[in-house]
C-alpha cells in the first residue's frame, strides 16, 4: 500500500459544516484515480493514529488538484479536526486511491442516461462522476437527484448551477428538500424526501428507462427505496451501483458471538485484546491503542486484512469479499471471534 504526503493548498467551505480540502498533486509522480474513488487520510490526534476515507469531489482530467469534501460529524474526531484545525500549507499523509464505486466507461453508450442518486454528503463521489462524464461527453444525459434538509445544506450548490449552465442539454438536477416550503411552479425542487417513483415516471415519459445506469450514494433508506423501485421496473442489477459507507449487520448473525480475548501478533509482539460482543476485532484493537492499518471499514478494501493463525472467526455484513483476499486471511473490520483461541497476525 503506497502512502503519499500531500500539501494542502486551499480550504473551501461548501456549507457551514462542509469543507473541501484541496491538495497539490505531487510534482514528479501524479496520483492517478478514477471518478468516484476515495482518498484515505491519516492523522495523529492526541498521540493516536486515525485513518479515514473521503471520496474525491474532484474529477480526473477535469480538476488540477486533488479534492476531498468532508462534512462535520457530531462527535467525529477526524472530521472535527479537519474542519477546525487543518490549515493551508499543512502536510497530510494519504493512502493511494481506492474504491470500486466508479464510472465504468465500457458500460456506457452514446444514448446512456446516467442517473445519480444522493443525499447529504453522499453527493461527493457523485459530483466527481458527474464532472468526469460531462467533461468527456460519455453519455447522452446526466441527471442528479439530490436530497437535503433545506437550501443552505445543499453541498456544491454553486457548482450544480454552473454545470447546468455549462451543459444545458446534458445535465439536469432535481432537488428534494425536507424542511423547505417549495413553490409549486418549480418542477426541479420538490418538498419532502426523494421519491424514486416520481423521478423515474418522469424519466419514462422522456425516454427509454432501460437506457439508464444508476449510481446511489446516501443513507441505507435511500439505497433500499431506489433499488426496490428499479427492481420493479426490471432494471438489470449490473446497471445499479451503490456506495456503502456503513455495514448493515443482521443481529441474528451475532447469536454465537460472545466477548472473548483475541491475541493480535504485530511486530513480533503478542498482544491480548478483549473483543466485546458487537465490536469487530479491528475496533477492539484500535481501542487498545494498537497501531493497526485500515481504511474503508466496510469490507470493501484489503487494508485491514489479518492472517488467522489459530481459532475461528466469523465475517459479518460483507456481501462480496474483495478480490485478493487469500485463504486464512480475514478482514478485521468485519471479523468477530467464534472461539477462545483466536490468534491473528497483522502487518
């Protein structure tokens, strides 16, 4: 896993609690990434190392700098540190770009209609995808469906307006605002939560719904409702992509999980860690101040993998294991001990 040191060259507030951090590309070897991927930032705060992935809001070949956009999370150690403490000219360690929530160009045809579904900070990778697709003229049309509380909370509001003006016939945006009173004569701003049925019925009247490809990034409720509606319309699953920022775990999966002591081997040391029921081995190790590698924490990358030496673990909440995971390896962000003799080796 490559690690780079990047210099902060600009800080720009998108809303009162959302900040875009702009990094200068390295002079000698540019960092390559795909629209929709994320960049993992590394910070040391009060002596502890914190690692957090943030989606690119910049687009390759469009923006000169690398940009990520961070929304403040109540109680969030890293998001609050970035928004309150990060300064221009600061140096930040980052991991190489990762993530498979990307615009796959070989799936696109000139008649393709790209539909981007997002809510709140879920707009971040969607903005990267929209800018890239429009700049390279990869599709017939791009529609952004974006849900927020009110107009003040709309991240990238000025950029959305700019894209609508620059790509008048190729880009459109439909806003859903839950806390605002909307004028009845404005068809592009709707009061309430995102309603996939309403949006898709309009698209059906405008063109062939089967020429659409969908990217969804937002809370679980949004993903479930959009996927359910698309399924009813017989949209093929391979035309639907979703970004997962959290793992949804069925409580029934924890039936045989209890609090156990797990031995973590690192740098020649054997470190016993109590893994409380409901916490992953990674969470328990980090709580014990073990300097463990991780990134997405959703089972989509290999950064937190460990080698199982003894005992049995159960990986919970992962629909599809990432490519490259070897036999006897497990993803510690999603692993829970099943026996008392679990021993795991990490880099």
